[in-house]
C-alpha cells in the first residue's frame, strides 16, 4: 500500500528528473517534468506513485500495475504496461530506496525543547536539537547539532553524540561515545554493565567492574529493544554503518567492522571480533573470543563456536560451511526416510 500521510509526511510532488538523479537513473526523453507524490507497491500504486520490481516472480503484478513509474532491471522492462514509465536500474531496490527517501524524508529536528525535559548542569546541546517530553540528559552530556531526543529517553552523564543523531523514546544510554547520524530506536539499551563476574569456592558470584565504553561509529543504527553492553576493560566498538536489528545483543568488548548486519534476536558473546561487512542472520549466536573474517555470512539459527575465515558462509549448530551443512541435512533426511520405509516393510511382512 501507499504511505499513510498521517504517519509519513511527503516532500512531493517532485519532478521525475530530480528523483532519478538521486537514484542514478536516466529518465526517458521528455518525461523529466512528470511529477510524483509518493511510493507504493505494484498492487497499490496509482499514477502519481513510483513502485519497483526486484524479482521475476512479481511480473504478474507488474503487468497489472497502475503505477506512474516502476524501477526495475532492463530484462523485465518488456512487462511494463502502457502508460507506466520504465526506470531501468542495475540495482532496483537501491534506486527505489533513494527515491523513496527523497519523497518521504526522515523527520528533521524542530529545535524545540519540551518543558518537562530535564537537562543537567554542563550538558551541551547543539543548535537545532529537539528534546521531547520527560527526556533526561544528564550533566556533561554533549549533543551535536540537529539531534532528536524522544520522549522518556535517558542519556547518561558525559555521553557524547555527533550531529543529526536520532535517539527515540525510552532509549537509555550510558558510557557511550557516538559519531554523526547514529539512530537508536525505541527501547534499546546502550552501555549497560557487561555480564562479567568471578565465582568463589562457595558458589558466590562477585561482579567484575565493567570499566569500558561503547563506541558507535558514524551512521550506526540500533533496532528497538536491542542491547549493547559496555566493555569490561577494552571498549565495545560498533563500526561505521553497522546495523543491528530489533532484539539483537552485543556482549562486552565485542568489536564489529564497517557495515556489518546483525539481524533480529542474534547474539554475540563477549570479546568476539567481526570484520567488515559481516552478515549475521536471525537467531544466530556466537560464543566469546572468536574472530569472524571480512564478508563472512552466518546463517539463521547458526551456533558459531569457532573462528570463521573471511568470505565463508556457515550454517547449523555447531556452525560448519554451508555446503557441508546442506549435505548433512540431506543425509539426515534420507536416513529418516529409510527408517520409515524399513518399518513399513516390516509391518507389511508381519501382516
């Protein structure tokens, strides 16, 4: 469906030439002045909307769409109906995302400070920051220009954020140094005490002081109710452009490289290091003190208990290379089918 204007403001209508330029797409001759108001799915789009096609299985929807324009690969352009503009891109989803962001930009800080907000002594609030109801910014904290701090958010003392950060409702942040354009979605917890303790001979657990920080690089995004512990001695470091999905967990001293993707309910135990552009799928888990190489991909629900070389795809628990895992799954399935066939033969013989 199209974006609901009650929740998603539009900057449109915008000319197609401007939208296409943002996406790196060439506009068919004579159509650059055509204006569009929003984006929508193939099924819901109307003449003033832009849609996209990213897989051939959606070709029936493309043939029936009423969209004014569709972003798609050249190989699928033959199915665009009459009256719809074909916008050719080698990366349709990326191009569509850039156009959609132009038409529906993130809400900008309005510069207002709600009267119920509490700002501690010595806190530095950058120009144009928006601070919502009952937000707490403790003494010595620093916010760069044009940040948004949502209702009931809590920024601990001496925390530092760069420009244009978005810290949404009920977020809590302590012991954190963050770069520019960091997004913390509702309910996430940054800088909590790591899970570190020593156990006495009597079975008593003695907490080891967690004296590190959390360092968030430029453009990091953390999902709703995700948790990142501060370091125990070294820092917990999340590399620039890394994204954590909702309910993900990073333990103390974890370090990620640039552009990593950590999907919902995935968890990484303490002191594990991820290289650049690692992908960790939903509900996967890593034990502590591992090294995961650049570009490695961890499959859904995988249990990683050993280092993973750069570029390797792993699956299963314990995680092994994907091809080995698939052969193992196939062998187990065949074994089960064989046993079932044997039982059926024995029952038939006994009859």
